[in-house]
C-alpha cells in the first residue's frame, strides 16, 4: 500500500506541530505502508530544528511556497503607537485577509505536485494533516482530479480552535471560512482522523460521508532515552511551548508570587509574549522566573526530564479547552516528571492526568488553586517524596506512539 502524507509542518521546521506528521512518516513504513511526504520547500516558519532527523524509509517531496513569512505580530505591535502601529498593522494585512489561513497560497504549487506524485507513484491514499486548515483543500482537489482515497487528519478543531481570540471580528470571519472547510472535509473525505474525542465529536455533527476515528497523540518514551533527572537545591518547574491566543501564564505567575517560596525556579521555554514578560517583571519575581527562548526539541526534552515538575497550561477558552488533548500532554507523560496541570478540571487532559496518576490538576484561572497545587508539589519535593511518575506497563502500551500508528495503519488499509 502507498500513502502520500501532505503536511505543512515538517523538518527542518521546528515546534510542536511537526511531531505528529513526522512520527506518522517515521513509523508507517514498519507496517508495510510505503510512505511519501509532501511538504513546503521552505515554510518560512518562525522556528527551525536542524537536529530533527527525517525518516530514512519515507520518500520526501517538496513543493515551493511563495506565501508570507510567519511573524509574531503581537510582539511586533507591543508598545507601538500612532503611525508606527498603523504601518505595522498594514504590513500584516495581506496575511490577515488570506482565508482560511495565511498558508493557503501553498495550494497553488502543492496541488499539482501532489497530483504528479499520486500518478507517478501509484498512491492509494492521500492523508492531509492540519493545521493549517488550508491543507485539506489540497486533499479535496487531489481526490477530485485523480480519484484517490482521501483521509483528513485533524490535530486541532477546524471551526472552534480553543486558542483563537473569538472576540475579534477578523477571527470570527476566518472561523466562518474554516467552517466551510470543515463541511468540505465532512462531505468529501473518505475518512476523518481526529486527535481527540472532542474533535471527533465535532466532525460527527457535520454528517460526514466517511468514518470518523479518534487517534490520540502518542507518548514517545524512546525520545527521552539517555536524558537524566538530577535533583538541585531549588525546586524547578518547567513549561515548554509558546504562548499565543488564549494561553495565559499570568494566573500561574500570580500564584507563584503569592506562594512566598524563595527556593523555586519557574522555567518557561519557548516564545513568551512581550506583554506577558513586561507584566511578569512587575511581580518582582527576580530569579524565581527564568525565561528561555525557543530551543530545539532534544534540548527541550532534556529540560523536561531534568525538572522537579512540569507545568501544563490549557485555557478554559469559554469551554473550548475542555476537549483539548494536545501532543504536549503525551510528551509530558513520557518525560515521567510530576505534572501541575493548569487545565479545565472537567476536561480531557485533567481526566488523563488523574487516571495515570501523573500529577495534580488545578483550574487554569484559579490563582488560589494553582498556589495550593504549587505549594503541595514543593512540600513533597522538600520532604524528598516527589519522585518520578513512570506509567504502569499497561498505560505505556496504551498511550505509546506505537499503538497510535497501528490504529492509523488500520484506517488506511481499510480504504485500500
């Protein structure tokens, strides 16, 4: 069987969005599925990770991307006023008017490239994985032009993304277009794969023509091989990942400031908004707060393993955050360090943390609850009882990446 995986995020691009498509491409060949990957020649993404190894058993194809370069607009606008602010906003206008997203222009080169690959290689199934949502336009077009089967993999909700600032008129307009893409996926895709039960439930409401299957992100335990934990003289809690949209570090930082703990170090690794950095400075946290820029994945994993605890942040976002079960959750589980899960208490991430015994849960907006959870973890560390959180053998097997790839292989074979 032959599969063409179409993905926007792929090495040498870095960041969390790369991992699911990269792991698909790496492990599908072991299931007897010849795997081809179509990705941009240069995604103009804000992060790169030259240390990420592309799979040796997958065929990599590239299609030219002529669209805008990714930017951190919130940081560019922070502190600007008047003409300077207006000019910066005007320069970003072309990105904001592109729908369903700023990467849609890749379709102009990716569609003909995908059609050529399908015909030349005898591809059986095209698998498109979002975000960005526009990648599914490629799948729909290739299916119409070649008759190949099409599977849409949804890593995030298409129409109700939990991190979008829906109070913005421009964002609401884009969500309307994204809703049209979701309906196209439901109408044309032969199967839909969702990264969480909530995303699958959303897809089911669209009366899809094909089967909808939930395939969670998996824990990559082998990625932490050789990385060690060493206890230090300060309690280290680490958050890895960027801040955007509704994701908010301020309630936790307030809890940290109110905890009165002076032998603690909160490490944030990744993009930290300028406005949040400026606000954090007003708390007088001193060296209790440690900000790191984006680092390659291997270094990020090393920092996670060498932490006394890990901080997971998922916003409530008006109820949208309840169903989020991101790849970061599984990455933290694989790190096997206690997790302070600042997540919706009645959501999917909270349920998984509780059932695996991997940490404590607190409402992401409840400063008092966050403070209590932080003090509890610190007390256990000070007493020498805050140990690692290795998963039970059955949980390792159930939540590991291998089980997820096997599920995907079954879906693909079912369409051949």
